[in-house]
C-alpha cells in the first residue's frame, strides 16, 4: 500500500493559527469580526508586514542574520519623513517615500558592511546600529520631536472601498510583486537563497555572496524606513521610539511564517501571515481588557516560545 504523501507547507501552521484566532476572537467579542475591526486589523498587519518583509530578506541571507535595528529605523523615518516638503502634496509624499527609503538603506548598508566586511556578528552589529540610530534621532530632535503629519500622508488610513483602507491594498500588491518577481524569479533572489544555504557553495558557483548579503541588509533597511513612514501616517502623530516593539515582532512574524533563522529558507508571504497572527493575538488581548503590563508579559512569553521552537530546527551546514 502506497504511503500517504507528507504535507510540508510552511504556511499551514500560520493559516491554522489565523483561523483559530478569528474563531477565538469572535467568541471573546461579538464585534470582533465587524468590517471596521477587520479593517483596523488589516491596517496594523500591513505595517508589521512591511517590517517583516525587510527582516525576512536579512534572515534568508544566512549566517544567523537578524536585523535588530528595524524598530530604530522605523522610529527615525517616522520622525524625519514627514518633515520633507516639496512643492504640492503629491510631490511631498513622493519625496517623503524616497527620503525614508534612502535613510533606511544607508543604515542597512552600514549593517551589511559591518557584518560582511568587518566580520561583526549580525546580532551585535545591528544592535550597535540601533543604538547609533536612536542616538542620532535624539540628537537631531533634542528628545522633543515636533512633527506635523500632512493630510496626504494621513490619507493612507482613509477608506478606499467601504471600510477598507488604502495601505493594505498597496502592501498586498507590493508583497506579491516582491515575492514572485524579486524573491522567486530574479537572479538576485536565487542567489540570496543559495548564499543563505551555503555561502561557500555560492562562491564556487560564481556568486559574490558578500555583495548579495550586503544588498539584503540594504533592502531590509529601506523597507523598514518605508514602514516607519507608513506607521506615522496611520498614527497621525510621531513620538520618540514609537516603533521600538517592531524589531522583535518582525523577527517573530517571519519565524511564524516558516522562515528559518539558520537562513536559506523563507518567504515574504510567510512573514505577512506571521504578522497577521501576531496582530490577532494583540487584538484579542485588548478585547479581553487586559492591563498593558499583562499584555506585554503574555506577548513576550509567546515570542520566547516561538523562537525556542524555531531554534530546535536542524541548522544548515556549510
């Protein structure tokens, strides 16, 4: 008798968790599945998804790569992005996006050079850059940010069709393009997976692994910069370190979505599914009217369990 084919889809755990959390949320609060609440969940998920996309690229690059500067970069662009003014509102928005992408990319480039050229451990290098970015932000703003979020930037949280907003639609399109063209179809995407799996083997195949990995950090930083701009547009106001919790949330999101911390395996779509799981958990805890401290404790325990489970996976060897 033929054996049943083993199902090995990394998305299944996240999809099952999403369905279970939706059912749990509905049992906790009758208004959980209303269109307005679902719209709010999608909006929050979209911003975390952007952070997770950048984090996933770094993790896929291998060498125990983690970008612990994601939250600092997002907080920085959330403060400085809205300050950019250029002509009309449309041009100003484009300029904000370009500046935010550029600021994040510079931080990512420094991270990549530190990891690949200076041979600093990724965790240490990105933590150092997080401190540098936070220090730079405090120095420029003197710890008292004065940011006016323009109506055009706040427009990302306005409705497009009924209760559903613009940003989730844009992020879904961006996600699909990046997943199926940039990550799966492009030469760079294939090189990134190979470098993440086996750096030495990639070099023997004629791939410049050092450059490929540095570009992964640049890409991750740029996407984090854009996520920070979207966050302040949604929030409507900017505060110091407003995105600090996105660092570990982005790591947890990509792990939930099936990305291996050992590198060489993962996807942007998985990161989006992981972001949805984490957002649903947070929303349910809020629906239970838990105190902020207790919510943070439970979220921390969940993140520890997720990362411990992933660390048990066999590491890929050179």
